[in-house]
C-alpha cells in the first residue's frame, strides 16, 4: 500500500482505515538508532521532561511501546517521543491505552532516518490519526531523507491531518508552532533541532545542557567575585600607601 504524505491527510479521518491496513507494526520492534537519532531523542525527551517537571499531570516518554488495541491481536507502536496531558508521571513499562482511561498521546515526534522515513510518513500517520493524536511531527537530523523540509508537522482538524505552517526566521531558522505544547520547534541552518518557548524567549535545554549552563553561570559568578576581591584589595593597598605617605609628609598638594 503506497500512501503519500498528502494522501493520508485526506483519508486519515476514515476511522475504519486502520482496521484494514496491512502493517508490520503488529510485530514492530524499535529499530537500532544512529548517533544523531539517539542524541536528538535524548535531547527532546529530557528537554520536555524538564519543561513540564512542575506539572504533575504531564507524562513525557520516548521509545516506549504504546499498546492501543486490547481486542484480538494486540496492536502497538513505539514513537520516538510522545507527550500525554492529564495523566500521572509515574514510570511505565509500556503505555497501555485501555489502562489509562482511553487517554492517548497528544503530541508525537519521530526522529526520522533513511530506514524509517517510509514508515514515519506513510504508516504511522494512519495509526496516529486513527487514535486521535492531536499533533504529529517528524525531524530528520541528516537533512537528507525528509523532503522538502527536515522538520515537518501536521495537526488533527475535523478528523484529518493538515500541515502546520512553517515560518522562516531572520537567521534562516525554520519554526513550527505546536499548539499542544505551547512551544515552537526550531530547525537551524545546520539541521540542529531545539524546542523554543515563544513567551519567555528561551530555548529548552536537556539535563546536560542545563547542568553545563549552571556550571558556566557559577564560574562567571566566581570570576566576578574574584575580580571584585582583587579590586577591593588593590583599593585598600592604595589607600594604605596614601595614608602612610600623608603620615610622613603631610597632605599631598594638588
């Protein structure tokens, strides 16, 4: 079955389609990841977990099975990153929809590669659309497999996926807005991907990046404190020398 990206946008609203789709996803196992895929998966998962860590009812996970059909042969799929609002943060072995009061992911991001691009573009959207995933994004770190842009997204409207508008910033960065997350997804000219908060104007960081930024800030504070101490010591030394001179010779003439 050869379903193009544009085609599934017009037919994914058919709730019966997924029942007849001959898909290898029934026996799907997560594919081996390349370094770029693994780095970006780690970044996206950690950055979103940090961003939503103060909210008790936002679950963020990645590369975890979503089991979505209990009757008959069990159906499952493993998105690279997904976010569910309105559920607990507790760790799970898999995300079982019928044990989560039927709550499905609100946001999915797939890190696309040459080996997964066909599945990500043709098969997964049919499943996500049928389940009711509100937003589905794809990102290709290689900049080769996903065309025309290496970052693309669709949003579910009236049961059908429609493309999310892409804007280009002054520096050439591509930006797509996720209504579900309240964040922008940025693709830089070098194909680097980051989440961005348009309200606070800050780029979301991973644990390692946040720790590095904290360490750098501490170093800068330390350098500033040392500089102040040295300046104060120099000032005190100058004042002591001036006092000694005045004690010996009186006031210094202007």
